[in-house]
C-alpha cells in the first residue's frame, strides 16, 4: 500500500494524546481539501516519561495502524516521538513521507532570525531530549538557543484557561529567569503541541517585536510543500473528511480535544482502537 | 510471609507516582519508629486514565513486589488504586491489613461534621470514580457532597509553586462555581495526594472556619491505630529506615518527590525496579 500513495488518500496524523490536534487544525486551515485521519494514543500517554525503546515501539504500532488503512503522508504531531522515533517511522513508512514537528519549527526559527537568539518553550521531556537545540544548532551554528520546561502550560491548555491573569501570570513566572540572565529572544518557539492555544497569553508577556514560531503551523506548511512537490495534493474540492481515532477515553478526548481542534466534538465522534 | 507479620517489618506504601510521598511523610511524622518502604509506579503513571482492569493488574504487581520483601501493613497511597483495586489488594495481602486513602478521609470528614457539607477537591479521574462521594454518603446519608476536579493543582504541586498569587488565583478560580451555587462547605477534603502541598494556599482562599481534611494525615492516623490494635507497632527507637523504589525516572522522582516528602533526595536514593 505504501508504494501506491495517491492524492486521494488521507494524511495521517499521530500523537500521544490530544495535543496534536493543534497540528491537525493547522493542516485543515492550510489544506482544506485533504482528508485527514488522526490517531491519539491516549491509553499510553504521556510518552515523555517513557524510555526511547518504548516510545519507538508505541509510535511504530500507532503508525502501523495508520499505514494499514492507507495514508499518503504521516505527520508525527508529538514532540517526543518526533525527537526519538522519526528515523524508525521513516523506515517503516518508506516511500510514504514522514514529517515531524521539531524540524519545521527549527527551520522556521532559523530562517526568520539567522544567528539569532531562540527561546524554546517545551515540556520537561522535550527539553531533556534537546531536540530543538540540536535541530536549530545543526542548521545555524551561530544560533543562541535556550530551552525552558513549562509543564504547567500543558495542564493550563487542557483546562482551557488559555487567557487572562492566571495564564499570563504563569507565563511571566516561567520567563523570569531569562530577564535575570538578560536573554532577550528574537524568536519564541512553541515547542509543545499544546502551546499554540496559549499563543495570545505568551504574546502579551514577551517583549514587543519578539516573533512567535508555532510548530503546528510550520509543520502544516511543510506538509503542504511536500505533497505539492510529489503531486499528491488533493485537487477535489469535496470538503476534507476527518476521522478521529484514540486508544482510550473518548469522553475526555472530545471535551479537551474540541478546544485544541477549535471545533465541537462529541464522544461518539471518536473511534476507539486497540494497538 | 503474610502470616508471619511481625512488628519489626516495614510498612509498605504504594502509589502510581510521587504524590503518595505526602502520605509517607505523614506516616513518618506520626510513627517515627517505623521502617518504611515506598514504591512509586512512575513508569505507568497516571493510573487515572487507565481502565479498571489495568489499574487492578498494575496495583497487584506493585503490591506483589512489596509483599515479596515482607511488610506488616500496606498503605495504598493512590486515590485511583484505592477506589478501584482495594478489594483485590486485600485478598492478595490477607491477613496483612491494607489501608487506602479514600476511607480515612471520608471518615474524618463525617466525624467532624455529621450531616455537613463536604467539598472534595480531587483529580478528574477520582471525581469520575465518585469514591469520596460513595464513602461519605455510605457513612452519612444526610451529608451533602460536591466534588470538584482540579487538574491544574497537580501540576502546580509538582512544579513546586505551592504558595503566592498564582496558586491562590488558581484555587480561587476552581472554587468560583461554588459561590455561584451558594454552597458553603463545612469541610474541604484534599482528595488527591498532591494537594496537602497546597494546603496553605487553599486555606487562604476558603472562608474562615472551613475545616480542611487532609487524606494524607488521616490515612497515617488510621495506619497507626491499626498497627496498635494488632500489637504491631515498632517499639524499637532505632530511627525509622526509609527505602524508596520506583519503576522509572529516578532523577525526576528525587527532584519532585523531595518536595512531597519534605526532604532532600538524590537520584541515587531511589532504587529502580521492574514490575
């Protein structure tokens, strides 16, 4: 099935949970003709605290599920899986292309501010993996990269408290050490799929003129380029169909995921699958 | 080994992660002569999003590990496991007694305010299970029980931001619906092992005179009574020894767990075990 990828196949999007729905949302905005199938491995989240071997195994099982039904592109909308399992998944999906969320964000940051100062906001697991630092420094050795673990922003996004005094207070507190170090970033990179929901709160806290690199929209742009290059864009204007698969917890997926997708979801919109 | 429980055996404490260290801390305060062995199943947390069958299996495996080395009492310092797996674990440990965290908190709340209004602050998973509501209503059919899911308080405690404007702002926001419903609780029950760390912030937000029921200290008290009843208190005044076992992530366990235990921990203080 891999070899016969055609333009009418859906794009597959995989994440450990609901966070990747911000990436799905960005893809829908950018590529409204595309059919999409999303798989959230909610039974086994969070991936960030698992060993690399477990992450590769889980990601590979999820990928196999999407591969089975046929996709023309796989988007790995999970920072941990992008950092740890991308090579494994590329071998598995070959010749179907695989896009992670780290590289597009890093590339966009370097393009906007070559030799610049980059602040990556991410989860503790992503910071420990150092994937953004490696991806940015690999493209631009002059770049000055700082990474900040902002765990509370994940819960804040899931709770839907994305604006107002609490959200801005938490963002400010995370940024305090930068002011002490006199580090003024050119770019702030949203290095967790949950953080695009907090973009407005973050923009209100960082100094005017700081650019925000959102790895959801940069990943959607890369997916679009890649499909265009290979002649795989869907030219049919039948509205893009969306299937949502999860490995557990349809009710919570619908409630929290609806905010991430920017759309109302019911538990019955989610198909539960075993991996 | 179960049948030969003697006073010099340690008390076993089991949790899905580090939260149960608040219970361990309370037991150390109340029973300073006792040796303690703690097992945090950090590789498989959170339990709250897992199916009841999986929770029972995980809890049973963790319990077997503590059983193997010999304990005179098992404390299940995890609300989810207490709500779902207590009967399974009691059968497994029999005749060694097993104490969960839900019953002691519910009993203390009813004792303080018979026929009273009880507000349970917990995780979403505990609220969905309704274990505190059932335990309180089972003891006192006149009781008026409300449960509030406060997910962000978990991350707040793990981040160590336990006092100040952000903590109080978040607690206040969670309590807003109560004011709208004109529900004035007699008791606020800390129905998550993380929440004793936020006790001061919670006390500053709730009306004066509201009593706080901390399931960590109520569980420690019940453990003490139970050992005394069975003549199993350790009378030796050699300081209580503490062993900490975890299934993953010794570094994070030490950093976050140290705050919960109220003691400095190094990663080398944690023994990693496979279940």
